[in-house]
C-alpha cells in the first residue's frame, strides 16, 4: 500500500477534517482541478463543512493534463494538504471537501458526462484558465473558429473542450427531465459568469436552438470574484510540507493565508452556505471583480513582465527592489484606482497597501514566469480596459504603457541577456511571426496591439506611448525603465 495522508498517522498538531466525510455527496462537479481550486473553493467548502451538517462534496475533474494529480488524489481518498504561509509562520491543514476525482483517460468522456448528468449535481464550477472559455478576445463571445470548438461541433457527444462537456451534460439533463444547475466560473475573467454564459449558450445554439433556449431559461451563471495567491507546487514546496507532515503528499499546495470570495447570489438549484466560511454573497460582483482584476492582477502582470526582464524569478524578489515597489503602488493608485467605481466605503488606498504586503510575502515562491503566461488572454481586463478609460478622460498612463511594452518585449522570446524565454500563450505562433517580420524593434508595437482586435487601441496617442516605453526598454533595460517612472 502507498504510504499517504489517508492511511498513516499525521503529526497531531495538524488539523484533520472534523466532520464525517461519509455524509458528503458529489453535488458539485469541478472542472480544472489545479492548484488554485484546491487552495480556494475546496478550502471554503471544507470550512463550511466544519460548521454545518451539510452534504455538499466536490467531484474533481481535469480534462487535459493532470492525470497523475487525479490518480494521486484518488490514492489518498481525495484528502489534500494546504500550507498557508506567512513570512514567519506556516499553518498546515488537511481538507476533506473533495470526494471523487476523474480524468477522461481513466473513465472516458462518457464517464465524466454521466457524472455531470447525475440528478444530485447542482453546481458545475470552473477554474479552466482564461483560454478554457474558447472566446474571442475582443468580443468576449464564443470563438467559433477555435480548434477545440470546431472539433466538438463535429463530434458533440464526445467533447474535448470544457464548453463542449458542459453543453453535452446539459443536453443529457434536459432530455432526461432532470433539474437544472448552476455553472459557476471561478477564473480571473472579466464578468466571468457572463462570459461562461455566452460560451455555453453560444455553443448550444450552434447545436440545437431548443437546447439553447432551455439553458437560457433554466441554468444560471453567477459572476464571482476569487482571490488567493497560489503559486504552482514545486519539489521544494512539496518537500517542505512533507517534512512537517511526516509523510509525502503529492497533492499538497502552498498559498498565502489571505482568501476572498465574492459571489453573485444567483443559483438555479441551491448552494452551500459558503458565507459560513467567509465568502460574501452579493447582488452585483462586477465592481469587486474589476477592482481585483485591475489593481491585483494588473500589478501582477506588470511585475511579471518587467520583473522577469529585470532578472527576477519571483514576485517577492521583484518587490524587494524599492523601484518596483514604488512603481507598482503608482500603477495602482494613479492609474488603476481612478478607473473604478466602487460601493461607498471602499478604501482603495488601503487595498493597494494590503496588496503590496501580500506581493512581498517572501515565503511564496510565485514565479514571474508563471504569471507571465497567457498574456494575450489577461492583458485586456488587467491593463487595456484602463487604458481606454484614460484615453477617454485625457489622463496619463505611463505605468500601464510600460507594463504593456514589457509584455511585448517578453513575448519576443529572448531576455535582456539574449537567453531564450519559454513563452506560453495560445498566440505564441503569431508572436513568433511578428518578431520574424520586424525583429526586436519598435516596429512590432502596432502588430502586437492588433492581436487584441480592439480598434480603440490603434489610437495614435496610445501607440506613441507604448512605442516610447518599448524603446526605453531596448535602450536601458527593465530595471532602469521602472526606476525612471
Ligand atoms: P493550474 O495550472 O494549476 O490548473 C489549471 C487547470 O485548468 C488544470 O486543471 C488544467 O487541466 C485546466 N485547463 C487548462 N487549460 C484548459 C482548457 N483549455 N480547458 C479546460 N481546462 C483547462 O492553474 P491554477 O493556479 O489552478 O489557476 C487556474 C486559474 O484559476 C487561473 O487561470 C485563474 O483564472 C484562476 N485563479 C488562479 C489563482 C492563482 O493564484 N493560482 C488565483 C485566482 C484565480
Ligand atoms: C496571477 C493570478 O497567475 C496570474 O496571472 O495574477 O493567478 C493571481 O495569483 C490571483 O488572481 C490572486 O488571486
């Protein structure tokens, strides 16, 4: 038998689920069992279960990679360790809210669809990354030319994309007269519930108008704002946790102590009382979501591109440089906060200072390279929407211009020492051909802006600002360009 957290004695100082896990039923099916989901929604559900007799359990699904992780979860009865780390202190907890784990490689597509179509399933939740929604960057609508969508349209009962799975599962429920459910996005996507709705209903409409109408009438798609900094696990982070636990947990995740979840209270078929675990149910999530995407994620992307180019591997290392710390505070307070309309009583300056503290947490080895991934899908909601605000209002945005230029310089695929960068992005081939055509020069700026498909970005003032920032990066490098802000 494999020695694991489910079958051997764990250090008694570490908290174990206090509730009877036998009572749990897989009423939530989660697509995208990555690091974040385990340290966020699974943790909120765990704390809620500690406080009630509720039976809400989660069935985990990974659709693409992640078969090893799913196997590990199954081997240890779906228990998993969460290490909440501050500078001086680490708190370990073992969470028990996950009850099953599936992968198409083990149970086939039909096995996953059968689970999603079970009568007791009331929520399908998602952390499938920005690109998982298969939407067009500019319009936010389903991208009918997306390769996965094309494949699923040709063979809709054997889906591959998350959207294809959801629509096929909903079709099974519709045909069997089963209760509807809620599709709850937990990704860092602007108005994530609305984007999920557009994608699901858009795909259903391409299959069958009646099915699309049933979904529109019966299924809900609440928006959520999710927040917790959760770096990908490394052999170092897993080794450290194993030392404290006394046993190796391959599913363990390290994260910061902070966690926040604001949820639009719009559920089709019941929901757990996540408020007992600190979540907020509200009518309108959008202001909170926009604040987080621009202030937190916009700053993260700024630090990721300019930090990586400046030779920093992690966010906390980048924050140890006072020029970057000052710059990111300037970005938040001068260029992101003014674009927001918040409920009365929201203190954006306090929020910005808390973010500075969270980014500086030296225990979190959050790689600049990890955050730099998928920039084409992230920049619109993190930086470009704010630029359009400034263009309309005639205000300045030098930090945003440098952040966007940093992304452009990063996707050249070579760093300031001419070392290769492993650029991960759905548009990586497009970036390569732009750089092949123009070389590492300011001539790439208009072509790279065009990938966002937003005519407002062709504004000459903006093109000039980004071109100047890009030239500055070429002339003096990221560290000096940041200091000059
Ligand atoms: P991860 O890499 O650990 O997990 C990503 C998951 O998404 C995997 O299960 C993978 O199979 C799935 N996936 C990837 N591409 C997909 C696609 N095209 N279709 C369907 N599934 C796909 O990443 P992590 O850290 O769990 O983050 C996932 C998402 O969660 C982020 O993209 C973000 O939107 C959100 N998030 C992450 C936070 C973090 O600090 N890590 C915090 C707040 C939100
Ligand atoms: C990060 C986020 O990977 C990224 O792009 O900016 O995942 C960030 O860690 C979270 O949104 C924090 O809640």
